[in-house]
C-alpha cells in the first residue's frame, strides 16, 4: 500500500530519533549514577550516543539475522517442506515482490508466524512447527499472505529496526538498575558522603527514574507501531489470496491455543501474527502494552468482506466494525476489487502427518540426517555426529542404511 509505505518511512525516522533520545537519556542516567555530576551525565550521554549509532548500523546491516537467531529459526529448502515453500512463492508472486522471501521454521509447538527483513530484496518468512500442524493449506496461505503483506508494506524493515533498538535500551536500563541494586544504592551513599550535596542526590533520583521509564517508553513506542499495521496486513492477505476466510479461520485457531511460546522476548513479540502467549496469560487480554489488535475484531472484519477481496472491500468492512477508515484512497484506487474465490479441495492427511512433516523439515534444516532400516523400514533421525555410533536399528536391531540429508 502506497500510503502505508510512505507512513513507514516517516515512522522509521521517528523511531530512530525517539529511540536515540531514550538511549541517550538512559546513558546519562548511568553516567549520573557512576559520577553524580553534570560531567558524569555528559560522559554517559556521549557513550550512549556512540552505542546508539553502533546499534543503528547493526540494525540496518543485520537486524533480521539477529531476530532470527533470537527465535532459533532454521532455513529450509523446497525439498524439506514443498507445501510451505510453494505457498510462500505463490504469495510472493501475488504481491509482485522482486523475489521470494527465504523460508524458516521455528521448532515451537505454539502456532505463530512472523516476517523480518531490511528491504524487499532480502526478506524472511518464518513459521512455527505448531502452526504447520494445525492449519490446512487455505489457512496457511492466509497466514503467509499476511506476512507477505508486512513485507510489501515495508513493515518488516521498521519493526526490525525498532526491535534491535528497543533491545539496546532494555539492556542498558537493566545494567543500570542491577548496578544500583547490587551496590546497595547510590542514593544512600550520596547521603552519607560529605562531598556530595543535595543537587547530586536529585541527579541520582532522576537517574533512577530515567532507568525505569526509558524501557517502558521504548516498549510503548514499539507496541504502538504494531497494531495498525496488523489490520493493513490482513487487508493485503485478503487481496493476495482472494479468500479472507482462510486467514479468519487461521486466526480463530491461533486464538484458541493454550500453548505458551518458547520465545519469551519482549523485543520479538510484535513480529508475530498474533500476540505470543506467555505462561499464565490469556490470548484475549488487551491493554496499552498489547502488541496486536483484538483477534475477534480482525476475524469479524475479514468475514464481513462479502462484496470482494479488494482493499476497498476491506476498508468498508473495517468501517462497519471499527467505525472509521483505515486504507488510503490511493491504495483503494490502485487495487481494484477482485471476486472472492472458492475454498480449495480438502487435502490429504491430518494434524499428525502435518506435524511429522514440519518436524522432519526442521531437523533436516538443523543438520540431522536419516538412516533407513533395511529390515523394518524404520527411519532413524540423528545428527551426523552420531553416524559412527548407530550400527543397528533401535526397533528391530536390523542393519541401517547410509546417511541421507
């Protein structure tokens, strides 16, 4: 969407500036703790500014790879999971991307998906094994098209940049607060020191306040970027697939999950298609810190698109549910309404088969090989490091064939 791309460019400039200010403020707070004078604050601010420049360069250069490592994702090939790779390629063609994104799988039973990337020439779509287990092809196509929508709208470059910088602020604030805790409190020392006056005590109080507020404000800025873009990615998914019901059904399945996500980082949370479920949380919870809009609203909007699958159809459905518009006039005019398609034919296999395919794809991407028993046909999956230790089939004690990737 043209308006969304332009908006994301403006927001990128705002995020870089706002996160830089917060990072410098946290650095000044740390400097004030070490040396509660104006000089100490300046030195701390300069050090944080240098860190900000370094982190900005890292975010631009390899922010997507950092995010992928945080989630434990593994890249797969077409032969590892043909259905998933085919769906990603189909949606990339529908979105007219210059090239198809890389495809990654995360070994996590909680169903979810995300996209990262710095520009349309280098992007990634990742899904969890839990997602592949519960979704049929139409539903998977809706989720992948949603993530492709983030790539098309340049959301991924914005959220990758913001995520890396939020991580820097959180780490710096954590270091400062831990230093205050383990040192017994700089404020107490300032009260007992004869060469520290009341002004220095005030500096320390401000430092503590900044260290507490900086990560909170950074998270609020980060989360605010996530909610509107989810609706627009839903609109893109409906347009690319011409089947809004696929994404609506997938969102319902994802909202009914009770399995917490292994990735518990606050930095990566806004990347996912639905709010990652943490231990003890409920999916329906919403607040100022919510990373995503209510799933019930998203499903109702998608199912209200009775006239077609264009951006204008989504905008009218959104207005009925939310009472306002969300898609720009230029985008509506650029993408005319398209008719809804019928659901695809029922696929063979169920959740058990899909779970096995997803697990095998992840293990292969992680370097595991397969040896097939010549007697009973059992397949033994193990890392190559165990090649010399496995001499017989664990099921029937028969001979195992050579390793295959």
